[in-house]
C-alpha cells in the first residue's frame, strides 16, 4: 500500500527539526547542541539544511544568539505539536497498555499540602491509572519531560497552552490558637506590632495588605521568611508568628484547628493556581478523568 498520495514528496530529517526546535527554545545554537548531544557546528549544519529545504530564512543570526523570523515562528508553532504527538505515540507504543500512567508536575506547596493528602482518593477512584508526581518551580517542557498536566503557581500567562484556573482561593492572615491567645487581633493595625512571617511565594504580601487598609508596612523586620508556602504554614502552626497565606493550601491546617483565620473579614481573593497542559492532552482519557476528579474535590468547575 502506497502512502505517496497522502504525504509530501520530501520530509525534513527529524534531526533537523529537533535542532530547529531546541535552537528556537534557547535562542542559542551552543545550548541546543548541548541538549541534543551534538556539536554546535552539527546543529548549524542541520539548520542550514532545513532552511535550504524550505527556501526561507528561519532565524536571524546576531552576535548574542539567534531569534526567529516570522516564518520561523509560524513553523515552530506547527512542528512543535507534531513532535509532541510523535513523542506521545512512541510512549503509548512502548508502555504497558494495561496500566495508563498520568504524569503530573506541580508547584511544591500545592503538591505537598493539597494534592498529596488526596492522592489515595484518586487511586481508589481510578485504580487503573498509575500516577507519577514531580514538584518544583521549574517550567518544564511537556514533551521532553513527559508531563501530562502542570499545576502552576502565578499569573495565568501561558497563551500557547490550555489553562484551567482553580477558583475560590484567597490570601488570609493565619495564626495558631496559642499565639492568638497571647496576641489577640481586633483590627489590622494590631498586626503591625506582632511577629510576622513573610511568605515570599505568595502573590499578595504584607506590604500590599497593609496598604489596602491605609497602613504603612511595619518598621520592624519580619520574624521569619520562607520561599515555600508549606514552610510558612508549618512555622505559623508552631506559633512562631502570623502568616499571610493561601487558605486553599492551609485547608487541612484550618480543618484540624492547627491554624485559625485571623480577622475573617481581612482576606484577598486571588487566582494563583492553574492546571496547564497542551491542548491535545485534553483528549487523553487519563487527563480527562484527572480534571473531572479535581473538579469534584474542589467543589467547582475549573475555569477555562
């Protein structure tokens, strides 16, 4: 059976496409060569071969590196999807078809504080899905790192991906019951004289909260500061100070009474956590089932 009527007469070599995608990603031939385990001259040769086949310039070369031409940008958008589909097809062909593997990547605090305690419920509901979870603040490459869904923290600025935002999250002042007995808080200004823990990871921090209430930031330095929310919440639960943190991440602390929301009227609504994935991943049954499970656990539909 011939496929000549369905395919172009000439297909570019896979090595040339890989060299193009990695060079476009890093804007640097040497960095692309390092990732592909090639020499820079070999990568340059592949790029030249690809441009000769297409008959158009894909990169602008400068002393500082390379940037895509408009043609190159369009070509990247199209071939990246093809490479990802090829990676997915290869993964499916080499995997155990009796056990589907859902690969998740998450920001550390969400992964530890919200997702980890609920993984057993997911496994019970979907015993045929093997789950692989990694956590970091790195921006991973979906196809290269074999990630199905990335749970990211920050502003939702990923236009090339599908983004579903977790709603009903807010930043609030939290403290242990023991600390509140010693330092009761009646108004926000009372916090200016208290030991405050700075969470460097949150989208809203102490100066912004005080400014919203017409107050200046405290003159005394913060008692403690952490770059991970889970460390901030753990320190606050031990009575080491007042924390300004996400009630979504602190849900189990609040439910157990280890932390209490201080002055409940003082909170700021945020959209800080998002499920991010390539549009094609929505067709994977394992991803669809995970998204549905997330909606059930959160008690609301995920925003598009």
